C-alpha cells in the first residue's frame, strides 16, 4: 500500500515538473532571452523536463517493447524520442504530459488494493494460550508443539489443528470447509486451525505444528495462486497493439513521400493514442464510482474489463447460491402428533439451546405465530441432547445416532434419512417426529442462474463446493446446473478453476476463506459479502449486499463500462486518423498536432465521464 502511494506521488511530481517546464518556456519566450549555444533559451526548461520525466517513462515503455508488448504507450515513447531528435521540445513535452496524466489516472483507478496474503496472516492469532498443569501461559503461535494443550477462549480463532480434550460447544468452520453450519465439538472431536470458536471454552491437544496445519496449507495454496495468476492484457494494450503498427506505418509513409522528417513527428504526435491512455482509465474510474454507489467495491479495475468476456461461471454453494444458514424445511410427525403442536413444544425448549439449529426452529415458530410454552428442568448434556419438561411431559431433542444407541426400540418408527441435517424429537421417550433442515437456496437463485446463458452469453455454469455431495446435488437440481464438484478442498478448487480458466475466461464467485485461492486464480473473482477480509482481498470485486441481483447489476455495469471504453477509444482513434491524414500532407505541424490531440482527449474524457452521471442501471432479475 505504501509502495502504491509512493508511486502515485512520484507520478504527480513528474506532472508538476512538466507543467512548470511549459510555463517557463512561455515566460522565457516572452522575455526574448538569448539562446544558449545551439539551443534556444526558452527550450532549456522543456529539455530539462524531458530529461527528468521522459527518461524513466521511456525506459519503462522500452522495457515493455523488449518483451514484445506493443502497447498503447509505445507510439508516445517514439514520438518523444523523435521530437527531441528534431528539436521539437514543446511537442515532446506535451506528449509526456499526456503519458503522465494517463499513468496517474491508471494508478488512481487501481486504488487501495492490498495484499491477500497479509490479510490471511492477520486473521490468525499471533498468541496462543498453552495449558501446563494448572496454569495457562501465553506463547507465540510458532512455539506450539505437537501434543501441547491449547486453550481456545470463546469467539477466538483456533490457532492449530488438534483434538478436543475438554469442553462442549460448537465452532464455525464454514469459511474453511464450505459446510454451512456450526460444527458441534466435544472431547475426541477434531478441530481445524482458522475455525472461529462459539460461546464455549475448549482445551485442544495439538496434532500438527502451526506451519503444517490446515490454515497454513490454505495460505500456501493462496500464495501459489497469486504467483501463478495469469497476466491479463489490458483493453488499452489490446487496441494499441492494432493501432500502433498502423500509425507507425502511416508516419513512415508520410516521411517517405514528403522526405520531411517533421511530418513523421507530426503524424506520430497526433497518432499518440491518448483516448486509450486517458479515456479508458477515466471510464474505469467512473465505473468504479458508479459501482461503489450501488454497494459494489472494485478491488482490481481489470475485472471491469474482463467480466464481459467471461464464458464460464463457477459458483461456491454455501453463502453464495444459498443463504449460508439452516432453515427448517420439513416436519415429519408421527400420527399421534400435529406439526404445529410439535413445533410449539420443540421451539419452547430450543430457546434455551446454543445449538446452531435452534435459531431455525425458533424462526419457524415465530413465522407460524406460535406462543412459546413454559419449560422446566432444562438440561443439555453431551450425548443426551436437549432435555426439558413441558406441561408434565418430557421433551427431548437428539440426533439419529443417539436415538439408535439409547432408544433402539424407537428405530423402526424412524423415517428414512434424507440429505441435510435433522433433529429427532422424543416425547416421554417415544418418537414424536423428525425436523429436517437445509441451507436454503436464495430466492432469486433460479432466475439468476437461468439468465446467465441467454442474456450474458455464459456457455458453462458449475458449482464447486466444499459441502457434501447430497447437498450440492440437491441444490444443482433445483437450479438446473449439471456440472458439480462436491467435497472440494481449497487446493482442489483452485486446480479446477485453473483448468477452466485455461479453456475460457472464467468467473468464480465465493464467500469463504476456502474460496480465496480460487478467487485469485480465476479470470474474474467476485467475493459475496464483506464479512471475511481474506476473501475480499483475494477477489477483484466485492458485493457488499448478500444478493445475486447485485451480481447481475455488476455484470451490467462492467458491460456498460467496456462499451463506453470501446466507443471512447474507437471515436478518439478515428479522429486521430483524420488528423494524421492532414499532418501527413503537411497541413498540421507537430505542436499544433499535440494541441489537436489534446482537443480529442477532451472529447474522449467527456464521453468517458458519462458513467459518472448514470443514475439507473438495468438489471434482469430483482431482489
């Protein structure tokens, strides 16, 4: 971040030097100072400005040329060199001024992008709490050894992979595994580094060194993704690669026909594609501003140029296509019970529980307008579930596994299992019903997925998730998505994304830490929601609101930006071609050509700014 700010300040400094040089050029010219040797005195400030500012910029451009990157700025470098050789210092200074302006706009557009690896490191605690006999000491996380007993306090991030030896509760592993629910923890259950503890205190025994833990592996694959991220060619460079050879040939032809090298310079000055160097960055800045007003944060401006070209869309499941939280989907009551009565009793008891499914039951009861009943003698012990008494009847909420172990006589009455999570309800030790839960599909999910191919020309749509196969299959069937990958680790996700990106420009969208490497590896990565700093740093853009309609809006904004940029660049280059013709026949001199190019820039800038004034964005789906 400091390096980006320093680079931006350096560019501003160059711009100021060039402006000062031009001012002194006119002041000395009006004072009629005598020439110094063969160089007119008024040209001295321009020459100094060209040396100070032009040399680093030209070397930067020449370095690109050595890499066979004939971009939009190569003509500008050639024009400056030619202007100095012919003594047309003012024309060369004006061209440098345009280059510096474009660099400043480009740097401004990049904005405040920061390091995803730094964000990953910051998320992990630097201190761990090691338990030794009856005391607890704070140690650096890198001093944890296999076999150490580590205390994880409520709401802390687990520092290392291990096994629970004390404590009962739950941890949020959704950002790491892709599974949408809090995971219950009890002695003997494994925990993974990076998981966020819930309300309980745990003592875990480390089974891995911190550098070998699950979170460290995610960091490693994230670093590899950053290093292997393909270099995308900017829109201005793509257009410049076509326009630059045409302009160079035109300039050489004008020189050859007229035998006047000044015409070569005049054509080059007008041909300097400043609508590409300035107009396109302004269109990008305008789109960034428009996106921010709509709750979309652009981390990397390249996504605005690349999103309209994407043909493959890959989605994570949990928190992206779904809401990322459990909802009560079905109540299966035995004949002696009614659904509402069973829901009322269960919700009355669940309000005393910290289990992640309790909230879903309470919301379902509230939606049905049920009044909660008084509960006595509530207890929640590991292996026994939640227990309480309502109107003299014992209500118990347990798992299928506990029912099979503790109440084998009730197993024959138990409905067959289905994908998703479930709670078993007992009344007076008799099976009363089964509550089934699912991570619910976003209500706009089907309309969003179904419109990607016909409206936005996506040719392939996939789900790549860390969740269980049954859950992913269920969701894919509802959305009409045929290609799915379930139970994928971050390493597997990033490999799938790389393979798809090698075939066609690829959009990946996710919201968890386990998605960060894939977000970085995709042509365009979009993070859904802003709760996780690691994911948002890895993505090129962040959708702040949890809505697929906002994603559709962003696709439209990027398409509008690309259209605006192409018209800006195309119109500017067309006017430049007309000016090049008149310069080629000797009707426009280099300085006049530079000023004419400035006029073309103004028109390009005004058109590029139209996105700033855009008030409405068309979307195909609604929230």
